[in-house]
């Protein structure tokens, strides 16, 4: 069962967990729960209808669906082709994982389930991982409607650099550290 929680007009999340049907409208609560419909999707300020009309008639917008595995939430929102996915999500009060915002780490890494995106500035993942469907939201531009799933940062980092560090993590050597500190 999907449960949509709307914290305010610009923040809606769909929880993909079994839950009883809730009617909180009569209760004194700042959370309003309702089923998700297409009309409830987030659109950036200044946008009009989905059918090709956006803040600029020449720039198409695309529906982006992000399955946040860590939080168990699904976010759906519209992103213009000339805007970064992460930046547009944040402008709509949608919280997604990130760290550097420059395409150099793997904190915002996702696996593309369907659709296309461009990520010319994604230095944090190799061409090999890009060809396997990995992308970075902080420097990704949608090219079509897009469905992605967040990944564990360590998992993507291991895929990226594991062959270089295949012997596993480095163990702490207290004796060597003690010797090094004694030289100072």
C-alpha cells in the first residue's frame, strides 16, 4: 500500500510500506495523508501544465521518480532538461542524499531503472559504471521521464575503486603509529 505524506504544499513523499489507511484531516496534526495522484506531483514555481508547457516553452520538462532505498520513500517531481535533478528536487523541499554537489563523490549515486539522463560532469563514476546504468543526481539532467533508485554510497564506491583496493581495508597498526609519533 502506498501512503502519501504531505508535510506542506511543496513536500510530498510516498511511503512504500504496508500501512493502514489513515485519515488525519479531522485530527490536529500538521501531517496530511492521502493517496498519490498525478495531479499531486511537484512542479517547480512558475511551471504550468505538464503537457510541454514549462517555465520556458522551448525547454521540455520530465517526470523524475526517485526511489530512496535508505528512507523507504518514493519522490516524484518534474525537472526541466536544463536543470540538475538534485537542485530541482531541493528547490521543491525534497531531501535526497548528496555530499559534494560537483559530481566528484558517490553520495548521490543512483541506478537508472528507466529513462535517460545526461551527466557530462559526473567525474565520480567511471564510464564503465555509467554504461551499467549508474548516475549522479547532483550533475544529472533528465533527457526523458526518469525512474531511479538510490544506492548505498559504499557499494558504488567499491564498484568504482574495489579493484584498486581488493585486499580489503587497511588495518590500524598501533605500533607503527607509536613509532611515527615518537619521531616528531
